[in-house]
């Protein structure tokens, strides 16, 4: 069984965006199953390598950003305040 999209945890940890990752992971899952059937290879191994190469680093970076920004509500407050002040200028 291969999972894609939200079911596979393919959601950006910073922006919570998931449609792009659902489309990419679904496409990669389908290609991996097709290739596995054609070559008798293990589809899950193909899928893991493919999604990691395509979107893995981006998702990992988003988690790092999420943890560093959201670990302290004062950081979020400062960003909101900076944006509010910027709009007045």
C-alpha cells in the first residue's frame, strides 16, 4: 500500500499547504506502481526514493521553519506587528 497527500503526511509544516504535495505524491505513487508492475520491483522503495528526491527536502525545511518560528508566540506577534506597521507606511 502506498499513501499520498494528507494520508501520507505530505503537508507543508509551515504553510499547511497540501494540494501541491497531494498532486505530486499521487503522481509519483502511480508512476511507482506502474514501474513496479512492469519490472517486478518493490513499488514502495521506488515511491520513497522518488518523493524524497522531489519534495522531501522542501518538506523537511518547512518543518524546521515551523519549529523555529512557532516555538515562541512572541516571534509570531513580532511578525504580525511588523506587517501591520509596514502597511501604515
